[in-house]
C-alpha cells in the first residue's frame, strides 16, 4: 500500500483541528440545544484525539489518562446539560437557545 | 502470488465460518429447544409434527418468516427502521467473535483421521492457532463494548417505527440495559482483577487444575461465586429475557420494540436475541466455568466441554423463563440499582482486598 | 495497511461530524455522532491505545449517547423550530450565528496553518507496547500519580448525578 | 504476628460494642478479660522471642509492616509495628496490669446494667488496643493513632457516668487540655517531616545521630519542645496537668489503668522513644527536667492536704510522673522507664485499694469520713500498706530501686539542685501517702454526719461508682470481693518484687539488668551515634560507689523522715496537724486550693478568650470588618452591574461568540504573529 501516505503526527493533529472547528461551527449554527450539546461532544473528542496522538508520539500514557478524565467530565456535562434541556423544554415547548434569554420567569 | 494462503489461514477462515454458522444453527436450535422445554415444563408436547420430534420446526418458522411481507409504518423513519434490526444482529454476531471456545491447537489430530495425510499431505499446522474467530488480548473490553452497542438496535427500532408501544418498549429496554450493564461490567471487573489479564484465553487458562484434586479451579465455583450470580442475573436482564423481558412484555405493550416489524427484519431481532443468549452463556462459561477445561477429555477435545457448559447455561435460561413470573418495571429498576449494583460493588471490593492482601 | 485505515477512519469521522452539525434531525445527529465515535475509536486502536478505544465505545457510545437518545425520544422534538424573526431581531440571534461560524472557520485555518508550518513528526507505526501492559500502566499511573484527580472526578460525577435529578424532577419543591 | 497484640482487645471492643446490650454481664466480662489475657499471653510470647533474638548492631527488635497505609508522593507511611526492649516493657505493663484491672472491674462495676457494663468493657478494651498501637507504632503517625485514640478513650471513660454533670465536664476538660498538647505534637510531627523527610522513629534517629548536639536554641530544640508540649498534655505535667485530678470522676479502675498506670505515661514513653532526638537538644532536656521536678514538688505539696482519697492519689501520680520526666530530662531514660514500670504496679495497686475502700463505703471518698478500716478490710489494708511503702521508697520495695536510680542519675549528671528538690519530693511523697494511710485505715471510724440512707443517697450523687443503695448494708463493711482481692494481692506482690530487675549495680554488680536491657532502644540504630544519654556514660565504679551508697541512704532517710512526720501529725497527735494548718493558714488554703491554678487558667486564658471572642472577634471583626466588606463588595458590584447590564443580551450564543472570538484572537496571536 505504498501509494497511501503514512499518517504522521501532524495528520492526526490536523484531523482533530478540523473536527474541533466543525464542533464550534455546530455550536454557533444549530438552533437546537441538543444538537449544540452534541457539537460540544465533537469538540471534546477532537481534543481527546490530540491527546492520544501526542501520547503515542511521546510514548507515554498520561494523555490516555487525561482522555479518561475528559470522558468522565463529558458524562457529567451531558447528564446535567440534558437535565437542564428537559427542564427548559418543560417551560416553553422549545429547544431554541434564543428562546431562553431571561434569567428568571 | 498466493503464497499468503497457508494452511493456518485456511483453518482460521474455517473456524470463523464455522463459528458464524454454528451461531445461526444454535439460534435455530434454541428456538426448538425453548419450545420443547416449555412444553415439558407446561406438561404438553411442544412441536412434534414437523419432522421427527418436530426437529424441523425452526426451519419451518424461518421459511414462514422469509415469505412474509415486509411491512413498514407510514410515519416510520425509513433508514433507521431498517438499520435497527441489522444493528442488533451485527452486534450480536460481533460480540461472539472474540469469545474463544477451545484451547489453541495445531489440528494434528486431523492428521490422525485415516487417509487425511495420504490425500492432502496435511500433518498438522506449523504453529497452533486459536479456537476463536478473533483472539484479541483485550477481549473482555471488546465484548463489553459491543454488548453496550447492542442497545442501539432496540432503541432505534423503538423510535424509528414511530409507534407508542415500540417507543415505550425501546425506552424501557434501553433503560434496563444501561442499568444492568453496570453490574455486568463490575462482575467482569472482579474477574479481570483476579486473573490480572484482559485476555479471555488467559483467564480461562488460569482456571485449569483442581483444588484437592477434585474441585475444579473455576472462578464461578469458589472465588467468584457471587460474581457469577451477579453476572448471570445481569446477563438475563441484558438479553431481555424473562423474568426481565420488559421490552417485549406482551401484556403491556403488544410486542415491545419490534411490534411494527415483520418478516426478515423481525427474524433478525429474533436471531439477535438468541445469539445474545448464546454469547452471554459462552462468556459466562469462559470467565466463570473454566471454559474448555474439564476432566476426562484431552486438551484438543476441550471444546466439547465448552459446548456442554454453554448448553447447560442455556437450558437454565429457558428454564428460568418458563418458571418465573415477570417483575414489575419499577421493581426491576429498584433491584438493579439498589441491590444488584451494590452487591457487585461489594464483590469487587472484597475481591480487590483478597487480591491485594492475600495476593491471589 | 495502517495508513489506509487511517485515511478511511479520518474520512468517516469528518463526514459524520459534518453531518452531525449539518442536518436538522437531532436523532440522526446522535447516530452520526456515534458513527464518528466509532471511527475515532478505530483511530485510537491504530494509535495503539485499545483501552481508550474500548472506553470510548463503552462510555461515550454506550452510555452518554444513549442518554442523548433518551432525551431526544422524550422531548420527541423531531427537528428544530425555525428561527422566529422576533428573537432574531431582539437579540440579534442571527448575528452571532454567522460571526461564530466565520470565527470557527478562522480557527480551523489558523490551526491548519500552524500545523503546516510545524515540521512533520512521523509516528512509530505498529503498536510499540502490547496493549495489556498499556492498560496496566494506565491503571498504575491513574491510581498513583492521578489519584487525587480521580477522586475529584468521582465527586464531580456524584454532584452531576444529584444535580441532574434535581433539575429534571417534575414537581418543584 | 505483632498485630495480634492490639487486634485482640480491638476484637473484644467490637464484640462488646456491637452485641453488648444483648450479652449478659458474665459473657461481656469474659470477652473483655479474655481478650486482654490472650493479648498478654501473646505479648509475653513476642517478648520471649525478642529476648532470644540475636542483637543486630546491638539492637534487638522485631518489626513488621501490617499494610502500607499512606502512600502519596514522597510521603510513604506503612502501618508498621516494631517491638524493641522499650516497647517490650510497655506492652507487658499495659497488657499485664490491664488484664488485672479488667478482672478487678468485673467485680467493681457489677452494679451497672448489662448495657452499661458492656459499654464500660468495650471502652476499656478499645483503650488497651489504642495504647498498644501507641507503644508498638514504628513511626510518628502510627503512634499518633494510638495517641489520639487513648485520648478519646480517656474522655469516654472519665465521662462514663455522663449523666453526672461533673463527670461530663471532667471528660471535656481532659479532652480539651489534651487537645492543646496534641496540637504541639502534630506541629512537632510536621516539623520533623519537613526536616528529615521521614516519620519513622528509626530513620529519624539515624538522621539525627549524624547531627551535632545543638548547643544553642535551634531547630531540634524547637521540635523537641513541641513534642514535649504534647507529652505534658498527655502525662499531666505543668502547665497542662490540670485535667488529671478531675479525671478522678471516672470509675476507679479506669483511674488505675488509664490515669495512673498506662496512658499518662505515654508522654514519658514518647520521650524515651525519641531519646536520640531529645539527646541532641540539651536545652529541651533541661526544660523537661525542670518542669518534671517542679511538677513533682507542686503536686506533692498539693497532695499533702487534699481530702478526697482519689485526688490525693491523682496528685501523687502527677508528682511521680514528674519524677519520670526528671529522669528523662537528666538523660536517665532507662531510669525513667524503670520508674514508669514500677510505678505502674504500686500506683495501680493503690488506686484499686482505694477503689476497694470506696466500694466498701458505698461511694464514700472523703478521707475525713473514713478511718479505722484496718480491722474491717484486712486484705485491702495490707495490700494498700505495701503499695504505700513501695511508693514511699522504703528500701527493698520496687519504688525504692527505681526512685533511687532516678535520684542517683540526677545527681551524677550534675543537677544538684534538682536532686535536692527531688529528695524533698520523696519526703513529701512518703508524708502524704502515710497521711492517707492513717486517715483511711487507722483511728476510729468517722462516719459522715448523719450517715443515714438519705445521706448515703447524697453520697450516691457524688459517688464515684454507681453502687446501688444496696439496702440493708447499713454501715457494716465488707472487704473486697474475691475478684478484687486476688488482683490486689497480685499487684502487691508485683510492687514488692518488680524492682528486682533493676538492683543498682553497686549493690549487686550487674544487678541493673533492666537498664542494660533497655539501653539499645535509646541509641540511634546501628550504634551510629555516640551514646546519647548520660545514663549510658557510666562513671568508673570505684569513684562513685561510695557516693551512690550515701545518696541511697539520703533518700532512704527522706522516706523514713516523711513516714515519721506523717505518723507524728496524723497518728499520734492529729490535733497538731490542724494546729499547723491553722498557723500557716495562708499556705494551707493555697494548697487546698491547688495553688488556684484552675482559677488562674480560667482568669488568664478562658475568660479573656471568651471576652475577646465576643467583643473583638464577633462584634468587631465579624460584624464590623467581614460583614462590612461583604456589603461593600455587594454595593460595588451592584453599581458596576448597573453599567455592565447593557452588555447582557441573555443570548447564550452571543456570549459564546465573544468568548470564542477571544480564543481565536489568542490562538491567532501565537500562531501568526509569533
């Protein structure tokens, strides 16, 4: 398979950069809280990829451990975030972030 | 050119194909077995018309299913509706892929069969190969990962077919699977801790031998008896079998997540369910019942032991289903979270304590 | 082989994530995201980190995403509501959207450029350490050097759990 | 298997603490005593093994790591137990005397209800367990577990009759005062870790041994002083001795075990354990010596006039502890421990004897209402007499040898003044002990005024132990029941013979075996250090033999003089005593008021703290400064937010956008312009 260029560290990093950018774009473009949360997950995963790649490059395992922590944090974030989403949805039948602009109602 | 085609490769492919078909046949066989055992338990005959002792019944069922018409609710989500059964079936097969069902062997016993050597010149493989579709050295993780994917088939089926029964069934089953996965995983973890390895094959090999010459050193018997119990209970819940069969609780929600399915796509779900049973049983055998290790049989026939054990566990499954009534849903959840999970945690801690301080 | 797999996975990941962001049905977004997770875990395997790959599937795809799925099912908000001119005008909901999109594009370009200017660093291909021992090392470091962080996360999870329950409870105290 | 030693009593505690309410008295007593007895047997076995060990670098020791306790960064503390001669002596004393006192308690506490009974024994067992951890611990933190644990148990046991306010208060007092000491101890520990990066006694000793003696006030002195503060708290020395007399609110056996024989000696033990460390801080040693001496004298004088039998004994304990610290201070570590060991016997004996008396008198504790018990309580009397002789330092009894050892070392090490004071104290000891003896056992019975049932009831209220009305007892007295009697006899024998392990070398050459046995424990491991204690550098025999003999005579004389004085004042001419008291009314009142130390503390520390807290801290700092600041901050914030509110559109997306713009800008800055 010599015709396929070997992936280097940079290719991994670029990949994760692209994913991250996509995630951010999602956060801004989507008008649906759930999808926005999903986009955040995308961003997190981009970061994870960087960690693991660099980890491999340095031949250590610390990055993988941090990935582990990121995942736990992501879990916590998803749990609370979705709970908030549900609570919001109960108030106004809408998931549009622009619909929730006042701190109290 | 074809130099990469070695006898090892051929045999390995053979094993994979064998495993694949064995699973399907097992599924068919299970259907038959289930109905027979049910008949036994309920003191009736069960299938007996089609073929001798009704042995061909499963075949008939399959044929019937194949010739049925594919129905799809109008409001269903096209892609997902068809993706769902495929997903669950795939997950079911994939999970079994990493389960080894016999000791490494170089098949020299094949050569012992008359004429084999003289006809093919085969005298046994140059190096022994694993009796498993794929031998991954983090096998347990893989199994766990794939089982956790299995839930999607159900959930999607529930959601895609856009009917309240299916949706409820899907929600229920996914909630149930998630809840019991924890206990399931913890049971795994304690075994991993004891064996100090993630490779199923090594775990099995650690269970070779006997205490006092007659008690087999199976984790399921002494050190991990409770782990075994927890695993079995969680496993039953994972595979949505009675007494935990909420996803398809007929009385409450017609047929649960596959209410709207028919013909082959329904068959796929069916298949998936039974293959999952087999997988759970096989994993239980490997992790807790010493896999292919057993008395009386030479190493290269160990797989027979393996199948015997799996068969027994499956029988136990069916037995459970036809003797126990169904839980109530809240009871199920309460049991999962308030009893099974703490029990699993305690089991894990105790195991850890033993491993650290008694150096098992 | 590695190389080919890498490009395939990368392509899958990017396309999937693009679609996650790109189409409006949240249900599909969730599933596509799972797809991209699958691709990522494939990449992790290529990077010789099977443990991470496994927990990526188990935790992310197996648990977190199911949570999302739940919510989507519960709220059954098939697709997002169209932008109401009212909000758009009042908060300039549209303004930040466009700007943000542009900015993210900018970030992509910046990073891309930065990495281009970096001299390329080849990865030792093939896994340099048998995964089992990798898991072992991870375990050791996790419970020795990162013990505190670990405990802290456990507390975080607990808090998140309680918070989620409080938030999602229907009857308000 | 060292860990079995503390584990057995702990098991006893668990049993009694969990099922106590359901167990009958017999069972719970059997459990508790059995646990202690087993532990004693095990300790004996361990010590036996120790004795037959080959000395490694001059040190015999058995050490075992039970499990690795704290591992974090550079700090690695295994839960390690270490048995060396010093610890050996201690565990034998603790388990041995502990067992006896458990046995005694079975009879003494018999009036309690089953639950209370079990509670009592569970506490007692728990205490034993902690104490054993304290002495066996091979590092400061492990010792600290025990250190705090015994503090807790002492609190629980002093306040055992918590329905009685005085008892509850006494418990609290003990706890708080101990806290002050522990604070010093913890600080010392921290300082040690900061200095030597280890908390293991052996390693610390080894590292210290390499340092020169600290002639000026320096780090070591600071550390040791902090540790010594802890010691004063635990072992009731100036200035923290105030809790011990009040601790007598607890059941008498508790006073015997915890507040005489074992726990209060923890401080002494701790210093002995760190002999090398202290040996390198001469100034601290001087402080220790002086404080010990002063405490001894002061407590002795107070004991002279107290009227509560147990308080007298309490003050005598304080004074004896003072002796031990004096020994430590002059570097006679072995001597100190020796005295600790003999003292354990006769002080336990005395307390238990007084317990028997109180038991017989249905809770009467006032000496003025006793007397003439000689005929009624023969066993108690004789054993008590032996104890008194022993503590008074009459030759050929245990007290004599150990006390004399201390005096001798004090003199040899050149602290002549301290020696003088010590001798004076010895004299006082003899005096007040015999006063006690005479008042309690001689003369004719002086019933409490109107010693009728209701009066008994009133005693009941202030009574030390919950002896029921026991109707029909009237004033007929019964001697100690068998369980108590046996213990008394055994302890009496102990207080006679215990001293013979340490016969001064001048009398029997090489007779001071205990010192030879203990010595290694006070040196840095592997004999790295020069001999640390003055105790070690034996002056040539020829020169000091005569001196030592003469000093012995002096102390003996002091003892007999004390006895004589006591006899004169309290036996032959009781009125003379009152006359003297009247003449030196001021002094007498001062002594009766225990030098008004409690009042002093109350006035100088407690009240000021209260006042400061209310006035300055609460009204001033809290209400004024803190609240003021908070409110001010609030106002400022409110002001600003009025301005900043404009930027708050409330749209998450907008916020995210700005935030993200910042990110992009920063990244851009690093990527492009640099």
